C-alpha cells in the first residue's frame, strides 16, 4: 500500500512562513526524484486558502485539523465540512488527542465529525491513542478498542484513515518502539476488519504518529501495518518532512 505522509502544522504559521513552507513542499513533490508516497499538509484554518493556492498543480493534498459535524448554523468559531471542501480540502483530522484533551471531545463527537467529513467527500484521519498511565496499567489495547468502537464512522462510501498516536509520544521526543507500534497496528487492523469486513478493513491506511523524525522514520515505516505517518513538529521543517517521505517511499 502506498504510504501517506501527512503534516499536522497544529497552531503554527502566519501567511508569510506558511505560504513559503507549502511552496517548498509543493515544488519538491513536483520533482522527478520525489519519493513514491502521497503527501498531505494540514495547516491551521487561517492558512487553508493561501496554502491551497501554493499546492495547486502539485501532488500535495490539503487537509484541515478539525471540523464541526453540522451543515451550518449557530456554531460560533466552528468550521463546517462543506466550508473545508470549498477550500479544496481532501482530508480532515478528527479526534486528535489535543482536541480530546483540551476540548473534551468524546468518541461520539469524533464519530459524528468523521461521518460528516465523509458525507462531504473528504477522508477523515481519525486519531486514537493511549496515555502513559493507560499503557503503564496494561490497558493500551483496551483503550484503542474502546476508542475505535466509539468513534469509527458507520460503513459507507469513502476512504477512512486511522492514526495511531500514543499520547505520551506526541511532541515529547519519545517514540514508541517498533514492537509497540506493530502490536498496536495489528490490533487496529483486526478491529477494522471486524467492523468493515476483511477486504475493506485490509485496505484502510493506519498511520503512526508521535515524534516521527528522519532518524526514526525508516524503522517505523518498515513496521508491519504502518501505512504512513502523521507528523507534527517535523512537518514544519521542510527538509525533515521530506526526509521522512524518502524513508517511507
Ligand atoms: C501530531 O500532532 O499528530 C504529532 C504526531 O506530533 P509530533 O510529531 O510533534 O509528536
């Protein structure tokens, strides 16, 4: 399966540097020596328009970091899926642990967002992952099961991507070992097959996220059932982001 290298810029970037970053990635991805991966960048809402302009005509896709589940209406500060589609987004991250933690997002809400994204022709990147305390208590796999059971969208048309992101590895510089990642991804794969059937479950990408860097990307991307990476900090450095893609290609 061709790997997806997705950059989550989080709450970073003003017009000048965000535009320059997108331009650099788009130019490299257009080149003949670009690795055989799918590229995606997910800037903050404020930069979607400017980044879309930079990516036009390049193979780099555009994603958002969140969406509301409603069509429109009285939801101050929120952004509807149709608005993202209108800005050429093909993907939207839902259920990132920073939203689950900082905004109290529940599995039920994440599921509604994932379904709304799909209804508008976008691919949700649905994030799951255990905390350090849950891992230490030997509950990591149970937590993943619970999150998947509660937040997977109903079977239907459209793509779905899962991102396994152990909370303790996000932005900390600590990475899960290849064995931990292999076990978690196998667990997720089994759950996807159980929910959507053998064939569909086998075709869905499962990304790893959590302090992915050029130095660890080779090992992580070579791990069974790892179909790409969701990259936070390193996606803001074009050379690092590129080298992660090369390690995956
Ligand atoms: C993320 O935010 O999804 C992430 C994985 O961040 P980082 O790569 O910085 O750990």
